C-alpha cells in the first residue's frame, strides 16, 4: 500500500490540515449538488473523534491566482453545516495562533487555495506557509491528486501525511481493479474519440484480458478494418493508430471486442427512426448510434467469464432513448454479477457516472469514482503526484 490512513496517525490535540474536494456546482450563491461535500463527512468526523481539529483546504473554480469574490468558499458554509451537522468556522487569513485558539470539536475552513498565485505552481514557499499552520496533513481529494499543486503535493512532503477515508477507499478500489486484480480482467472504454484516450488504450491492452470498445471510438476501429460506417462519428485519420492498438493487443494477449451488430439512425435525435443491422451493413446515409442486442449478449458472456471489470465511457449515445439500450443492458449485467459476488466492478468518469445513474445501477457497482481526470490518468498508468507524495 505504501501510504498511511487516519488509523495510523495520532491526532489528539493536533491541527489537521485536510485537503478536500468541495468544488461543487453553485447557482446564485446556493449549492445545487452537495454530493462532494457529503463525501468528506466520514473523514472530518473521524478526525474529530480522534481529538484532532480539521482545517479544510479546498479549491473552487479557476480564479488563476486572483481573489475572485464569486469563487470564495464562504458561500459553501451553509451546505457544509448541513452535511457535517455543526457550524464551520471560516478563517480567511489564517495563522497558527488563530487556529489553535478554536474550541475543541471545531471545524475550520480556509479560503480558496487557488486565490494564492503559488498554488497551481506547486510553490514550496506557499506550501511551507500552509504547513506551518498545522501538525498533520490529510489528503482526502483523490480527484485533485493528478495535479502537482502546493496544497496536494508540496505540503504533503512537509508534515506527517496520510490519506483521508475517501482517498483511502478510492486507492484501495483502484488497487483491486488494476494493481493486483483477480483475473480475468475486462475493461470497457467508450466515448467519442480515440484521440482523447490513446494513452488509456495503450496502457490497458497490456493490463487486461478483454478490452471492450464502444461509442464513437468503436466506429474508428471499424474504419481501420475497412468497414463502412456511413455518416457516423469517426476519426478516419486515426485508422492507422487504431490498427496499431489492435496489433499491440494481439501481441499482449488482450482480446478486443467491437460491436458485432449496430443500431443505426438517420438523425441524431431521441426516438429517431432506427434499425438494427450487421456491423458491416451501415447505410451510407445513416449513422451508428448504439451497439445491437447480439453485441450485448456477447458482452454478457465476456463479463460472466471475468472476475474484475473497469468501466470508462458509454457504449452508445446514452443520452438519447432508445440509443441507451446497450449501455443500460451491459451495465445491468455488470451490476448483477457484482451483487452476486462474481465480479469486482470499478467505474469512473463523468459520462460513465451519468450513464450508470441513468441505468439505475450506480449503487450496485463495487466502486464508482467521481474523480474524472485523476481516474483517467490512473487508468492510463500515470503517476499521480498527490498520491506519490503520500507514499514518499
């Protein structure tokens, strides 16, 4: 594992600088989705239970080193109070004495870390200033771990450091999925463009036994095999790259699964006229918007053979019924196998979370990461600076 958790730390009477991700949507000064705030509650409560004083550090928006009043964390105080069940002290200009004078059982929130010009530059002097405020550093923001910022990387090297509950759960799930997984391992990768997921595909073909490619990406792979995709979204200039990935997969013993049947339509709209056809039978004036039922059946067989599955991206135009059918059916199969203990399933990425919520199965996966960029970079095999700093 290599990193410590809250269970490894003596927090009694100590100020715990706690990096969290509460970059939540706000409209007219009101939080419209408090999910990220709710996820930090176990970490904050456990710090309090161990006698520590949690001092929350977080970014909000992209102020680019300037003080932007509309991006102040002050506006999050009501939502934090609801989630944590107690008021949170806002400390705009913190110093050690001010924090130390807070009553036992208090929770403090510092101002937006990105108001500081050195935050996104990973400035060591800024990190040292922040470190002087506390005794222990706890990182509970996996979603910001792919960025080497002063509040995620440099500060972790200056204080006794550990992972918060959310970070620890995320790292444990990812280790189970790709670090030391039970085999066979399958990965589902969907989305629009191969070009945005080259590093991901190149890493996965060497790490998994089955790679399912869906969405617009699948069309590019069909083009690479001289299969006409009509007016479908496809990166035709990436055909050679797709062929290279197919060759790499073959040499690595990874089986790539593309649609064996397709659902085509003549307009990109919900409930548009559509047909299910063989993969090589797309009309010149139509577009592929989903995988067909034969593909779904084939994937169900693949998933049933596997012990671990990683999912990133939908299999079709899941926003539009009925072109969400393949994504929904495949997700429900994974959910069933997970519920019955046959599969460890880890999913992540914005579209993925939305698709699984739409399919009604998000609670049935072993773990769903809302981390976005950090989850993708982990799947790409890249070192995440915020995690590496905890290990070091």
